[in-house]
C-alpha cells in the first residue's frame, strides 16, 4: 500500500488521469483508509476548480491583491 508521502507524490498525476490502472488502484486503496489524504485530494480538486475559473488575461488588480495578501502573510509570521 502507498504511504501518505507517496500518495502526495502521485496526486497530480492521479487528478489528471495519468496513472496506470495499478497505480490508480493503489491510490484508491490508500484513500479508502486515510482521511487525511482524502482531505488533501479534495483540497487539490478544489484548487484545480478555482484555477480553471480564473481569467486567462492578466488583471493588474488581481496581481496587486495577491501581492498585498502575500505581504500581509509575511507580516503575520
């Protein structure tokens, strides 16, 4: 069975449908028993969905917002 670390290493390929049948079965078996990894995969799927919704063109106001949020995060740490 896969370890959590191995699952994380395969997660992008799993979500993109690029694993072999054997690898997919190993990932699914691990997910059936590991709540933390199920949560991780759900978060990865949500992240992919959000990224797909983002506009293709650059929006200066989004870049400024991202920079401000990053700066706020750095100031908190």
